[in-house]
């Protein structure tokens, strides 16, 4: 029967640091145009979700009263 090796806390931390370094190597700073597009899409998403929540609250209020 083969024994499975469980990594200890030190090894888990080392693996985490290695993965963080790998992710940071691949990422890049967005250009101004990319940043503006991200801000617009995020803002639009927030507004849409807020509008949906408002409509649900409004319908709930109108149906209860």
C-alpha cells in the first residue's frame, strides 16, 4: 500500500509564494484605454445590479401594501 505524502505548513507556504510569483510574472499593468473600459463596465454592472435590487424592493413593497 502506497503512502500519500501530505505537505506540511512550510511547504504549503512555499507553494503559495511560488504560485503568487508565477501570477505576478504573467500579469501586466493595463493601458489607459483598458483601465477606462474596465471602470465603465464595472460601473455599468454596479448600476444594473442596483437597479435590479431597487425593482425587487419596489415590487415587494407594492405587493405587501
